[in-house]
C-alpha cells in the first residue's frame, strides 16, 4: 500500500494516459484515506489467521495513513456499502 501511495505523485506528473493522471490527481487531492482489508478464510479451518492479529500489525504499520483501518469479510462487512460475490 505504501508503494502505491508513493507512486501517485509520479503518476500525476508523468502519466502518459489522461485517465491515470486524473486518478492520481484525485487521490492526491483527497482529504483523507481509509484502509480496508477484505479477507476471506476457508470455512473448514476458520480462522487460519486471526483478523485481530492482522489488524494490530497493520495498525502499527499504517497508523499515519489511517489509524482506524478495518478488516472485513463477507460475513462481517462493518457497514461498508459494497457487495462481494
């Protein structure tokens, strides 16, 4: 994720495609960023990885980007307005 964010400035300045340049500009002009990790784990061996452990590690790494990140799955969307099929 940090590499993606770091690529936005060069994309805004150097992108060959106007759509890429517009997207990078919109991202860099936004007021805040939200981090959401969508993870699905096998039903049989649930949980393979404890989402709380992932959240703690990501929170430590990405606190400057979004201190209130979310870990979601199809069964626990936490009020997010997207659909997973």
